C-alpha cells in the first residue's frame, strides 16, 4: 500500500512505530524507534520498499515487546524452523533494498467471567483476518 494509506491505517488502529529490524554482522537486531512499555501488545512486521508498505506478519506479545524481540532473535538465529524461514525472508528482502519495521499497539484489557484479561490473543486473530496479506504468518 502507499505511504499515505499505510499512515492512515496505523493511525486508525492506533499502531505506533516501535522498532526497526536490522541485520548487522549476520545478526538480527530489533532497534527501538520508540520504546513501548508494559505488557500485552499486538504487533506487525512491515516491509518497506521504495514507495510501498506491506504488512508481512501479525504477532502478539503477552509480556513485553523487548522479551518478544529476544524470542524472535533466537528463532531467527536458528532456534526454530519458522524463525529460520523468516530469517531467509528478511535476508532476501534486505538484499533487494527492503527495510523492516515493527509497529505495535497496546491491547486493551477486557472483563471476562469477572476477570480482567488482556486481549492481545483476540486482537492478533482479528488483525490476522484484517491483514490477510500477512504472508509470513503460519497458521
């Protein structure tokens, strides 16, 4: 999608730029663009080309985003099969001049059976349906 449409979409759903995913000395890093504190987030990996924004992944972080970044880094460096596949996709895109960013939103807490429950699990499912083009999700 074009930059204007992407910006409007992020504003509408209250996603904020959180990090850039970079490859340095063959190691992936999540560099904060805006540290977001707290627990319970839904996040997007966004591939940015010359004038094109593509949501390639929808995920959730039940704890902090920093913890989730560590988990992804471990997977990207061979800790899981899906992590290795994502690492290959990142490397291929980066070789073609693409950049990757994380956009996140704090998930609201809902009252369910008289309990306050974070809703990142529900939001992840909803945004996976909304952004069906998130090609890297494996369900």
